C-alpha cells in the first residue's frame, strides 16, 4: 500500500470515530495551513510533469475524500445531538397541569349551574330561546295583547320595523317566551327551567339594562297550586341550603297566569345582616301562578286536558341574596378585582351531594 493510501485510510478511520471537537483537530491536521494533505499538495509544484500527472489526481482525490468524510461526519454528529436534545425536551401534554386556573366563574354562571343541578334532580330539563324575540312570543301568546298596559310596563327595547311590517322584533323582556316556544315544540308532560339574559330599558343600583331570569314551567294533567308551592319550597331550600326557609304566597296579577302569586321568602336580621330563613321579615323573590288557559290554547294545546304552573325569578337577585353582593351594577363592570373576590373556582361544579354553593 502506498503512503497516500495509508494516509487516506488513517484519516478516514480517525474521522469515522471522532466526536465534534476531535473532528476539528483532524481537519486542521489534514487540511489546515501546515496539515498533512496541504503539505502533499505543496509538493506538486516540485514534481516533474509526468509525476504530477499520475500523483496529482491522487492527492486531489485524497483531499476531496477527506473533506467529504469530514462534512458527512459533522452533519451526522449534529443530527444525533439534535435528536438527543429533542428527545430530552419532550413534553407529555396528557399529564395533569400543576398551575392553578387563572380565571373564575362569574356568580351568575355559578347560580345558573346551581339551578340546573337542583331542578335536574326534580326531573326538569334546561330549555333555551332566542334573546332577539318577536312580539308574539314575548307578549301576545302570553296573553298580553297589543293594547295591554303590561307592554308599556316592560320598558321594551324594540328593533326598527321590518319592511314587511309583519313581525315586530325586540330584545326579550323576560324568559317567559321560552314557555311558549317549549309548549309549541314539545308534547306534554313538560318540565323545564329556562335561565338566560333578559333586557329592559332601566338602570340604577338594582336594575341593569341586561339582567338574568330563570323561568320554570310544568305542564301535565291534574297540576295544582300545591305542586307549585312544594316545588318552589324544595327549590329555595336546596338553593339557600337551609331547612328553615318559609315562603309566603301573595295574590298578585300576571297576564299569563291565573291565579297568580308573588312569592316572598322570610329572613331575619343577624348582626345587621340579612339572613334568609325564619319569618321576621319578608322579601319578594319570584312571580308565579297557574298557566292561563289562554296561554295553553295559544300554543295549540287543549286547556281542558293540560294544566300547569309557571314561575319567573331574577337570577342576579338570587346571587346577591346568597353571596352577599349589594350593587347589581358591579356584576357587569368586568372589574377583575370584583371577579376575583366573588368568582368561583373554575373546576368547582355544584352538586347536590357536595352542597350546591360549592
Ligand atoms: N315574566 C315575569 C316578569 O318578568 C315573571 C313571571 C311571573 C314569570 C309569573 C312567570 C310567572 O312564569 O308565572 O316579571
């Protein structure tokens, strides 16, 4: 074997087993200014033309082979290093997160979840309806005809008239239109609650233009005021998590119920604070009654066959009573400090067994 072949064999073997640092040493020792291969290239100048013709290509080939081996080995080592780093940095995204959730659940959402939980236990489904309603669902079908004074009392936000002048559109003033939509679309027996946003042109410490209500509706055979009272009592006891809840039903008037009753809940004053329970003082919490036969008929059902009760209740007020806020406007200011103080942990789902108040 010639010296050249020997040198080539040695260099390629050294390159093959070198790490990155060693590779640079080999490059310098072979191809650097005073490297072995560079030295051979320099000898070309002193050769006879014949000798140069035979040896020249071999020296050039040696340089090329060494250069190529160096580049190849370097790329291979770098790829291996990257693979090892990537393997070391993998993240198992299926592992549970250790960081506490940053946001909180708004008290209104919390109370809606509590209501759904309480009423699901009584066999009620949750129904929804559009916030942009027509006046038939919001008023007419609820036995509030056009000339009825109740329309004026609702401070309704109306949309501009449609070109065909047929259906007047508005922002629903209460969740009662969901009663209509449910009776039109579903065969009785019906047991639903319908929580959601409602709108009236009204604004002070206890009224905001957008607020929340929950509607309840039961349609079945042989339903009486007794069923209504028991349901409301069971609901309020579960909601306030107290057995000493006392209700008072006062005769009242709503166009869509007959008879109608406003429901007061008893409270006592303890250390200057209002505490629900007992019967020292009374506070109105909801409106209710037996569904008016005209409303049942407007939905295409026979009022001689089907009866029911309904109730409507302000959710924001329920939240204020249970969790002790006193200014309704703060509910919708989006103030992060208020939300942190009154909000609920993101993953705390209310359950009857765990206490719906979370
Ligand atoms: N819709 C009524 C309101 O917004 C509340 C209400 C009263 C709803 C009696 C009912 C009911 O379903 O039976 O003032």
